[in-house]
C-alpha cells in the first residue's frame, strides 16, 4: 500500500515518471521512428542507464516509489491497454486470423517453456517470460506476465531485451522476405501481424509493403494482443495447479490467484467495443496508458543491474533466437496451412 506521506514514494514515482516521459518524447524523433523504437523500449533503456549510474546513491530516498511504479502502475497500464482494442476486430479478420493467432500464441509459448527448461537449461520463470513476449506482444506481455510468474527485475529485463532484439530484426527481415514468400499483400499482413513481436514493429514492417498490408497486420496483431488477458488467466491457473502438486500437506488446498488486472483488461475491451466513450476520451485514456506503461518500464530499468544481465549468459538469447526462427518459418507454414484448409472447407 502506498504511504502518501512518504517522500521516497513520491520521489520514486517522479523519477520513474520523468524517465518514462523522456522515453515517450524520444519516440517522435525521426531516427527512432525509422527503427520502430517504442516508448516502452526507450524507457527501459533510459531506466537502466539511471539504475546503473546515479540511482544507487539515492535509492534510500526513492526506492519505494520506483517499486510502486514497477508493480501497481504496471497493472493499471495493462487494464487501460484494453481500450486499444475491440471485439469488432475479431470479425474484421475472420476465422483464419483468429485461428492463426491462437496457434501462434499457444505453440510459441509451449515451445519456449519446453526448449528453455529442457534444452537451454534456464529456469522456468525466464523461459515463461521470454515465451510470453515472443508469443503475444513483446515487452508489454513480459511485463504483464511478471506478476504471475513472479520473476525478478533482472529476469524481466533480460526477457524484454531478447524479444526487443529479435522483434527489431524481424521488422527489417520481413519486408526483405516478402518477394520470396508467394503471399498477397493481405496474406502478408496476416503473417506479419501474427508473428512479429511488437505493434510498432508490425506497423513498420507491413507499411513497407503497402497501406493495405499494414491495416490487415495491425488488426491481426491487436487480436493477438487481445489474447493477453485469457493467456494470463490460464497461466495463473496452471501455475497455481503445479504449485499445489508440490505442497507436502495434501490436506491443504492450493490457492488460485486470479489476475484481476487481466479481467479488468477484458472489461476495458468490452467497454471500448460498446463505444461507451467518445474517440477523444479513448485517445486520452490511451495517452495516459502510454505514460503508465512507460513509467513502469522505466522503473523496471532502474531496478535492473547490468551485472545480473551478464550473469544470465547467452542461453536466454539463444532461446529467443530459436523462437524467432520458429515465428518466421513455422509461423509462415501455419499461415499457409490455415489459409489452405479454410479456403478448401
């Protein structure tokens, strides 16, 4: 619970919020737009710079506010994220897009956990965080999964860095692959939206082909983002069940943690679908949401130590690279198969 009279609480929020604001402003620069650099990515980078330079000397005066930003403000940001999407978007892309997105999310996350724990021998928390980012929506999904997975700030930062790296690579690689894929502009939009990590990266990659491809890609991507809430709920139930099996006292019933912020995310999407608020109000809510998420990412960066990232080694990066290869190659095959079977049905 926040302590309103605690100066460290206010100063910590002010610090994280200021860094997040700079991260948001940085995204309007021409070179950041060409790179598809999102406010979340810029904020965590700036936060890490602060966390590994001057923050240790002022930690006692700001730590509680930074931690509040990393936790509570993150949950508020995920809730407001729901106002970016609507249920109508499902009907816009049809069963093909829905099926492809569902397969991509489930298969990528499953592959991340299996390869991460059995092949690359990294801990399950790290594997799940990287899998969440690769399968759904990059940095935002990693941050959303953190309260459920309960990964440390260093693990979250490693996961964010890995998915940002390969999402950025995909943003440049997909347009280069387009002439050899044998896909229409619409089909390429579905492919890009269902397999590239972050929304900004999807827009940059698809817009290089055409505006029609970009429009399709964004809708498919936002439907994939919409799967974040049910994904978090299912993940919470699965983790609660697995923990329950490990409890020595068999008479004790394992508790199930419902991520209420994920439920409220669905509520926000439903409200947006019903057009309860006018477009200017929705734009204002999205702007506030950008600020909350950027502040949370800045706070995460502040709490991340580069030494811990180096200690994580190359294995998380290898897992992220393998998932990227699966999204590019396996995602392409899934797109073609689903389109073929639905066309012949």
